[in-house]
C-alpha cells in the first residue's frame, strides 16, 4: 500500500462514540452506509443501535452555484471533444489562479522573453487590491500625503506597471519642487525600462543587451547617491536593479512567494527560459517562504513543469473531481500528457473523468451530464454507463423515456429491455394495460406482450366482455409483436364481425384462428362454443370443408394428446394467474359442450 | 435567429416555461414568464422578468437577461404549467396533484391558492398528472392513470371525471371548442371528447395507420378549430384535420428523438415551433395558400424559398404541404434551428408576440426577443 500523502479528514458520526463500539460500513456509489455494531471496542458485545447513517462524500455537487459551473463546463466539455475552444474565466479564485498558470505555462507555452510578461499578467490578474488602493489614494484630498501613497507606488513598480507608478509619483513631485531634478531622473529611468516585445523583430539577445545597458544606468545612479535624500526613491531604484534585500523588505506588499518570484525575475532575469523557472522557484521556497498550503505545492509543481504532480496535488486538495477532470482533459487535448498508465489499464485523463462522472451520477439531477463524459472515455466509459444507468430511479414515465432514449442511442439494448419491463410491470400492477403494451412495443418484448394479452383474455373469460376496447380495436401492426396478441386482436375482430352480422366472414376468421394455430389450445373450447350460434343459424354458414375442419379441431381437443389444462399456457410463461380461468374449461362442461357441438355438426352435414 | 439568444444557467432542470398572457388589445411584448423544474429533490415554480417593468439585478450582463422575481416550492416534478389568468398559474405534479398558485403583484410572492391532492391516482401508487389545459375558469387535466378531470377554479370539488378514459397514459390535452377537448396518448391515438355527452366514451378516435407511436404533445390552430398539430416519440410532426377521418393532413420528419412540445404561434399561425429530446428547437414557417407565388404577393415574405412548388415525390423527403386548409399542394415550408447545437433536451417552449422562451435539461433558459415572424 502506498504512503499517505496527507492526513485523511475525520468525519464524526453523531451519537456514536468510537471508544465504545466498533463501526461497520459498506460502500455505496457515492456514499457510505455506516452503522454501530454490537462489538465493544474493549472486547465482548452489547446491545446494538437501530440507526444506519448515510455519509455523503461530496457536498460540492449540491451547491446551486457549482451546479451552474457544472452545466456550463459540461457544455464546453462536449464542444471541446470536437474542437478546441477558448477557456472561460471561472469565478473561484484559487482554481482560477491554478488554471491561468497552467494556461500560461502549458498551453500557451510562452518562450523566454514573453514568459516573464505572461507571468506578470498572471500576477496582476490576481492582485486587484493595488488598483483599489490607488483609487482611494488618488481620490483623497492630498494623495501624496496619504499613508498608503508609497505602498501604491512601490506595488506598481513591483508589478512592472511603470506608467501607473509614474503617474502617481507626479503627485509627490509636485509637492517637492526642490527635488524636481531627482524626480525627473527617476521618472526617466522608469520610462526607459526596456520591455520585451515579441511582435518586433528585436531578438532576445538584442533585448538582453539593451536591458543590461539600462540596468547599468540605474546602478550608476545608485552609486552616485542621486536618490540618497529620499529613502523611498532609493528603494525604488534598488528594486529596479533587483536588490533582493530590498525586495525582502517589501515582502508584505508582495504577499505571496510567486509574486516575489515573478518580480525578482522581472528585475534580475527577464529573459528567463521556461526550463529555468523551477530553479528560481525552488530556491525561493526553500529559503524565504515556507510552503504551507496545498495551493502552494500545486503552483510549485506547475513552475517545475511537472504536470502529473499538478494533477495529483489538485486531486488531493480539491474535494471534487471537476477541476482536475477538466484540466486533465484539456492538457490531454494539447498532447501534453504522456499516457500515464495506471495499474488497472486506463490512462490518467480517463480515470479522472470517470471519477468525476461517477460523482455526478450519484446526484439526483446531474446524472444526465455524466452520460456525455462517459461517452468520451473510450476504455471503460461504456461499462460504467451500463452499470450506472439502471440505477436511476424512475418515478415518472417521462423520466423513464429519457433514460431509455439515452440507452437506445448507444445501442444498450439490454438496459432498454430491462427498463421497459420495469415500467410495463408497474403499469400492469395498476391495471394500465394500454401503457403496459406501449412499453412492450418499445422494447420489442414479445414475451411481455403475450402476458398482457393473457390478462385481456382472462378478463374476457371472467366477465364475458372485453375491457379497454379502445386498445384492442386499434392495435394496428403492433398486433404482430406476439402470437397471443395477434390472437387477441383477431378474436376481437371476430366479435365485431359477428356484431355486424357478417357471419360468413366471422366464421372464416374463427376457423382460421384454430387451424392456423394462432389460438392457444386453452381457448379452443371457447372458440368452439362461439361457433355454436353460427352452426345454429338457419342458413348454412360453414361449408362442408369448414365443418370437417371444425370436427377435426374438436377431436384434437378431446383426444388425450392435447387435453387443455387451464393453467398450461400460463405455466409455459412461468406465470400463475391470480384467479382461475372461467369454468368453460372445466372437464365436466367440456364433455357436455362436445356433445352439443357434435350433434350440431352432424346435423349440418346431414343438411348440406 | 441565433443573435439575441443567450443561455441563463439556473441550477435546476426546466420542465416547463410559459409566458404570462398579455391582453390582446395591448401591443406590448410579454415580459414575464414562469418556469417549473423537475428531477430535483426540491422542485420549484419560478417567475422571471425580462422587461423594464421587471426587477433588474446587479449583474445584468446581457440586455434582457431574465431576472428571478419570485419562486415557490413545488411538491413533485412540474409536468405541466399553464397560466389561468394574469394572477394564477395551474401546475400538474408528478405526485398526481393539481395546484393553483397565485402571484401577488404587490409583494411579488407566490402562494398556493388551491390544491387537489391526489386528483390523478392509482389505488395504491401515485399517478402523475401529465397535462393541463385552461379556459378560465375551467381546467381540464389528464394523467398517467388514464383519467380526464374537469375542474373549476374556485370550486373545491371536481366538476366531472371521465374514469378510465384511456387504457394508456394520456400525455397532452387541448380544447377544440369550449365543450370539446382532444387528448393524445401513449399508443398513438387522438381522442375527441364532448363534454355535453354523458358517459365515458370518446366521440371520435383517430390514429395513424402503422406503428402505434406514442404521442406527447398536441396544439390546436388558433383560428381553425379542426386543425391540430401533434408530435411524438419518433419526432415526427403531424398536422391533422379532425373532420377528415383517419389520415393526417401532413407528416413531416422533424426531430431525431421525442418531440416534447409543439405550438402554433398564437397571432401568426403560419409559424409553428417544436422542441425535442434531441436538443433542438425548430421554427417552421409556411406560406399561405395562394396561386400567386409569394414573391409576387408583395410584402409578405422577405425571403424567397427556392423550392419547387410541387412537393417532391419519393426518396426520403417527407410530404411537404401547407398546413392551412385548402387543397393546394403548392405550399412552401422553411425550417430553422433556433438554438446553438449541443444542448441537452429542450423540454418546453412558449412563444408570444416576438418573444420565445425555452428551457432545457442543461439547466438553462433561453430567451429570444426578436423571433422573425
């Protein structure tokens, strides 16, 4: 087992004293179920506790603000999988800090010369308080005498914002006309400070020469004691030559080690190469500032261009996979992640996305976002989705339809069938036969369609009439889904034909139901009984051939081979009817009916 | 069509959006809409404002960015939502309840005004109420239990119930006349019910021959009472003339997944809007029936659609025809996508005047105030 990088956090369970009893637990998809066992910590056992606690691990996903973030980033993530887009700014400041730094170092990959400028921008973005203070100072009655005046000037210099520094200095210069020359001199130096311009044709070497030249000039002024009479101006001058001791004096204004780092680079090594960054960063962090917060170690790892360490530290520090998942995905798209194979075979990007998406899936509402993430995890995404999608609770038909659509779009036929079956069973339980049939059609589930038809037929046998005629009369091609359903539709058609007095059509249909083996054997008795009124008509309805066939059917029915038992068709399906079939199928009545039918048949034959 | 439309993320999946009605005499554009959420542990209905009349927030980045006016907890998913009048909203809940909320304008709050708790129900389980249509003070609701219920706002009890009106789920309902409604169900049937008749049988049943595709939405033409549009599980848009037997007037391939809502534009019914699970919202525009091609009519259509006047035969082109009554097959049809691609399901839309609002499963609301109609 690996060493633990950080101390794990402890979550106390209310009402539970770990000194007294042992705790039992089991993992869930996004939470842990915890209970008090009967075993005492000191050995032996005592009465248990009836409570089971659910411990959720991720509070973040329930925050409404973060939900907006998740939805927006999902939108962007899906777009990114097709093309690369510009990243938005996120409003959570540490995340922003890390993200922007990663942009500068990894994605924009600024080379020497521009690197310092980009880093300066990064620092400025996250130190907005300077401008606020400046506004306050300048708005006051006498800005040059404001207690924060010099702080403002120096802060601007430390951030490399020479123009702003000069503008504020003017106020002081106005107050001290006698020192006008000195102020003019400093103003000049600040103005002439060379700034590398990547657009120009100036090479890095040329810039370096210029910069050294300017630096010498500043140093000269210092040696000359030109600013000796004003401590502040002298400090500024020393900062310009990169005097570390003075920089240290202004540690408070710099406030963070990375600001210190960037400022120092600006005034000592403006042509620093990306590969040299880590050296300066390390020196700083080991001698001057202590690395305390997780944020610091993440930033340090970034400066060291150790992408994997950045991701690892982020994973530990942040309690939600959102940031890390998206960052890794972005880096992967820029081809910056070597396939860092984890021991169970999936690469780092996929692993993190799977973790993030699984977290989303435990949320009652955000599970839909997770689907797209799983789609873009080529190795395990599908398996994860298959396992998770069946766990989504289905309270309404509308939700079930959405889940099914997701499965259908991904050819997850097993899951479609299973969900449709759940919904169909629920409908059947509530006697919604039309709904149940609708679900069976969606799943192309012939077995269930047969079950539904059996229910209809049972109803008919019990009551003597059909229920839900609107459904049976309008089955359409759905009728072909199962033999039993076809029979149901056709049998109803027979009744309709009979009702319309289209007797010969009715007779033909009735016979075909038996001869074409559409009708289940259990129903043949009913059909033959239905034939009786047709046989009793004055006009001959059944032809000689048809009559023969009827007799043949009767014979088949009464012979030992296929004696119908009431429950046989049901047993085939493994389904026990809740109430017995009508007494039409009792053997006693069977014989009587046979006798009646036989006599009718023979009288027909005699006539015709 | 894409300009002037921005997403507002609202931290809840939106199941329904509806504009508050504006009085027919005023030429004002609508400025208030209501939304209902679904799939949350705590669902809500919310009222939003986009106009100058509304309350503008501090970070009003985009012009007309919807601002929340007030909201109220809702027990269960909001499966349908309709404005009964300027002050009252009726909702259909997944618990089977039908609820009337009152919007108090002076305090800008919502409160429950009336509640029929298990209006739709099974003997043991809950049966969601799936659709509502209002003709103040009458309210008709339908549900998964296959019941049709007639209420009167301000009356406590139920006015009339048609028990077991359908053996499958009824998904939507609309008024054809003041005494006649039309329902659509999950086995692809349209049924017309006449309230003047007693009994529990529909006066007419229509359905597509062919597969029994579940129908999810229906809307009646604002001016012609016999014309309805339906949409269902296969994303096909059908226009029916209910007087004319069993065949729909026209069938059009619209979406690649369930069509959740279809709406004729209330004042300009040459325009129709549909939204779907596939994340798209379509704007359909037909030109009126006339022997004169539209570009010679002057002033009506600024864009000339270069289609042949006769619907193309065969192939995988669906039948295209004007949906207004008449025998012309010389109709033209233009379809426009109104949203940027890659949204999750668009569950609901509403259109009034030049304003369109819709809500998605991506927890976003889109408002367009310059719909070209």
